[in-house]
């Protein structure tokens, strides 16, 4: 099999939100696979836009701004357009490469990005965030995000403020096509990019779909999501991609497929 067709005859479930799945779908299809779109999370406006706008007006009073996801970057900078430019003295950090790419699109040329693992723990290991006593830090995120990053920064003496710039909600989705694909044996791999997408998918497919889901090899983008899969007692392999990028997800699927072919 040619390397470009390593995913031939393989159907991959893509659960990224609508409007954010095109690149992953393209890469799957370029490798010879078929992508089945089923958005498990919908990105909605924040519950309190006024509070977010007030924080944006107060940006010059902060020393650091940390972005948890590309969604946080896009929502923040699109709102900021109506208020002015990013204050140059405010240093910027992101959890992963996807957020860093989004920041560069908006003109932030050199954000701090963790080396090695792309998560809160990886960012917290950065030398620049060790001696931060007295620094004011704003964390741009979705609603209900993890507290570990902010708690650790506060324990180091920083003053931490959260800016919730979007909500992740469960979409109203028809699981029928997904269930029929499983029933026909035409769904081979599931991809998940957040714990919430896992829980939403698990809920929406019902008891019958849950049985199939637990038996389907799954590629995730963090150990935290893998742990959540194990808590639900997944029986099939749960493969952790190197990072959250679409390329890393497809690379993880390809490596799994090659191992299966070698058996």
C-alpha cells in the first residue's frame, strides 16, 4: 500500500466542531480514508459578553495573557478588533501549537509555547512562568475549563483572572447515520479532541451506540482525554496523539493502522 493511501478502506469519525473539521477531514481523505463528520461540541458565544469586553478594555493592566485554545484566540481577537490593538507590553502564551498558529494569524509573532507536552503542565514548566510573584495574568478560555493552570500560577504569587470567551454546548445531532455506520461495520476509528466531546458523544449515541463506541479504537489528543475514556471502560485501544494538531491526529491513526496491517 502506498504511504499516501495508508488509511484506505478506513472510516474515521471526526468530532471536531462544525467549521473546525475541514483540515482534519482533508488529511484523512488525502491518506485514502473516509471521514464521517459528527460534531460532538458546538462553540457558542459566552454567557456574559459584557464581562469579556470589560476585561479586554482592562488588558493594559495585565502582564501576561494565556490562551487555552484556538477558539479562545479567535473569539478574543475578533472582539478586540472593535476596541483597538493588543497592548505590546502584555506577554502572550498558549497551551499548544494550534493556539500559537491562531495567535500568529492575528499578528502575535512569538507567543510562549511549551516544549514537549502541550498542556497546562507543559506550560507551567516554562522558565518564564516560574518567577511571577506580583504579576497579573489573564487566562482566556471556554466556560468551565480546568483550574490547575490558574491555581498553580496563583500559588506562585500571581494574580489570576479568568476570561471566559466562549461556551461549549452539546449540539442537537441526529445519531442515526452514526449508528447505521457502526451497525454495518463501516466505522473503524473515533477521534476525540476534548473530554466534553467524549461525554457529549457518549450521551447522544444512547445505550446501543455506547456499546459500539467502547469497542472502537479511539485517537485522543491528551492523556486527560485518555483517562476519561478509561473511566468509561473503553475496551478498544485508546491512542494518544503527539499533540492536538490535525496532522498529529492523522499520524496517530496511520501508525495504528500500520501496526494492524503488520499483525
